[in-house]
């Protein structure tokens, strides 16, 4: 109708085996646009229209630098993927995969059919769980004495010596915490791999971004068959409850298997 | 995220729980930006740009300060992130301060009796180590220790 109609592109969230798209009614994606299904020869792309103006090359370049925009798009992308996962065997696509129209989406399903088929074979019926381990030396036992305070000097001990002694004690406590955390990482990984098909390590998160207390020493994702999810979570809960003082285990999920979707790209042109 | 949703249930509950819908931004970004199936969209720029962005986010996730050193500071427009970054900077200053104090204490301890008198007006530093044999040093330590 309007000039803008022609300027709508299609944003693709996930590709699935064919399923009844009725439950997608009412679901909205990036920018609040309605989510649609594009079925094509044994595959189904979950898409929504987006203004090409916002996703053309120049706009995208600028927008990706805008953390507010990025967060909205990332959360919308994630919400649609989350809604699709219980409905069908599906694999999530990377953020901002955009085509100029529905016909181009169909063409992409043909062009990359082998990629999708392999990913769907490998990942259907599997969930991803995130597991993080934190070392938090400050949380152990007695609070650390302020190093500058002369309090705690033993009789005849110089303030300088007392200071050094306190620093050594502090450091020993900290080293202990690291050793405890390192041992915990091994124990947790070994126990969880019993339930998992694969494990992927993410870069530890900086506290400035995640705002979580302590130092993130393990940031892992585990690929778990649906039938094993209960055992995996039971094991993770036990490990979390038994985490030694000064350490913390956090579990997130279930996620769509993002961390395992792009793993067999080797040898393919980007 | 403190208490993920799926704890109370079995696989079926887990599947429909949507436990990650309120997930933290860092968890979401590290997945949707860097992972997932990658195919070339029509907007050709996205591959390179997202890779650049990923590099930037990695730097941010790895080290705010290192990213800053390299002149990457785009997140500073975000007040939540920038205040966290400032907090971290303060922490590092405090750490640095401690390290310097420690070195000073060590140096003064080594010099020990060689020092006739420490710098008289330097109350705030760990000058006590150098002055331990003088009456002034003892009384200063005693005064500070009163808060024990």
C-alpha cells in the first residue's frame, strides 16, 4: 500500500523442521513486528518483517554500536527463539540475519539446506545449559582487615612487619580460594559431562558487564539431550549446594543450543 | 540471574519453562552475537560488522580497561555500564595503592635502623616501619591500635 511496504525486509530467527505455526500467532519479534513462518521444501524459517531502513548496511553499522538498540534486538531475537524451541526441532540463527524479502528467505533455505539439515540432525531434541563458577575470596570467613590499620600488631612487632604479615595471610586466603575454585571447576565439569553430549567454553564474564560478585572462573555451556536434562539439573543442583565456601555455582537455561549450532562450519565458505 | 526456573521440574517442565527469558544481557549477547547458525544474509555488511562488534564485546568482557586503552569506549554512553566501569577503576586504584604501601613497608623494614628519623609530616603512609625505634613511632602505632 504505502511506499514503506516495499521497504520491509525479513529478519530470520531460527530454521526448523516443518511444524504447525498456529502457536506463533500473537508473537512479536524485533521492533514489535509479528512473527511469521516461511515453509519451504521441508524446512521452515521463523521470520518477522523489519524496516529495511533500520537494517540496511549503513544503518546496521551505526546501530550495532548502540548498546540500547543492540540489547532490544538481542532480547527480541532470543525471545522468539525461546518461543519456537518447544514447538519443533529448530536451530537458532545468529543475530541480524536479514533478507530483502520472503523470496530471498526461500532461496537461502535452498542454498544453505545442507548446513541446516546437519545442524537440525545434530541438535534436535537437545538443550543447552549455562554453568558458571565464581571464586569470591572476599566472602570467605572473617572479613579481611584493612591493610593500613596498625591494629593486629603483635607485641614487639613493628607496624611494617605486622602489615606484611597481614598481607601474607590475606594472600594465602586468596590463593586458597583460587585453588578451591580450580578444583571445583574440574569436579563440576567431570560430573556434568556424564550427562552432556558436548561442552563449550565461553570467555569468562567481566564483573563490569555481568555485575555478578566474584571472579568468573568458568563460563561453560553444556549440550544435553532432553531425556538427560533432569539428571543434568539434579547433578548441577547438588554441585551448587555443595560448592565450598568462597565459590559459587550458577546454572542458567534451558537455552536453545546456540553455543553448538555453528560448530560444524569448518571447511565452508563464510 | 539467581534462581533459574527449571530447578523444580523434570525435562518437560524444563522444555517449556522458558527459564532463560529473563537472562542477563551478557549471557544473551555471548550467544546471539557469536553463536548460532551463521549464514550470509542479504545485508552483506553484517558478517564483518558483527565480527568487529564481537571483538569489541570480547574486549569489554575480558577487560574494560584494556578496551579503553585501545580507544574503544562506545559503551560509556550507557550509564549503567560506565558507572560499573568506574567502580572497577576505583578498585584497581585501591589495589595499586595497597601494592605501593606494601613496597614502602618492605623498603622501610629493610632499611630499618639506618633511618635516623622518617619524614616528620608523613603520617598517612606506612612510615612507622622506619620509625619503630623512636618514641614517636611507638606512640603513633599505639594510638592507631587503640581502635582494636
